[in-house]
């Protein structure tokens, strides 16, 4: 299947490609090994509470040490 790149840098995806993503409006776009990778993203409501966020982190197994490490990595000068 072909996808067309427009003059405004927009890509039109074939209907068959997006049929399995009902209700998804946003995709995280990345380039990996010369390929464009789109990952569906479900947006978190603005009203998410800190308690809900902490519960989700616990469910995912994210620890305070993981958060500290991630912040240090993000602040580092390495790409």
C-alpha cells in the first residue's frame, strides 16, 4: 500500500491501515532504522489526579529510583 506525502508534509494513510485504530486521533511518530514508525497514543485527560498517576506508575512497575534516573538522563548533555 502506498501513502502519499503532500506539499504540506502531511501523509495520507490508506483506509486499510487505519481501520484497526478506531477512536485514535494521535500517533507518536519516530524514525527507526530508516523507517517511519507510528505508535497509537491515547491522550490522558487533563483532570488526571496525582493519585491516579501514582497508581499507574505502580502498575507499570516504575519506581522513584526510575524517575530520578530518567530526570538525570534528561538533564544530561548526552544525546
